C-alpha cells in the first residue's frame, strides 16, 4: 500500500522514510495537496526492519518447536479415520 506524505513531513523524517522504503514501503510526496514525487524501493527484494527481522526470527523458532495440541502423533490415515 502506498503511503502519502507532505513534502515537509518527508523532509523532517527523511531517514525514517528511507528505512521504510528499504523495507518495501512506497510513498507519494505531496506539496499543497498535489502529488509531486514518488519514493519507492529500487530493488524488488524486501529488506526487513530490525523489528520485523526480530519478529520473523521469533516466528520461525516457534514454528520449528511446534505447538503441543495434546493429540499425540498424527498421520494422514489417522486423520481420515475420524
């Protein structure tokens, strides 16, 4: 989704805007309500912010560990018998 920023906001928070663009965000910059520029990533590979990277690593670790649902070992045949 494209975010809209005023020229003043983009100027005052340029470093933050660049970090978000590196993470895959796209911005339209306006002057007096009229779109004048677009700030978008050059490459298509999405780079995660440190917060996003940490969340991704926690999620991966949790997925590898799995959740105990108290059902014991399951296989396809056992699931279809129920």
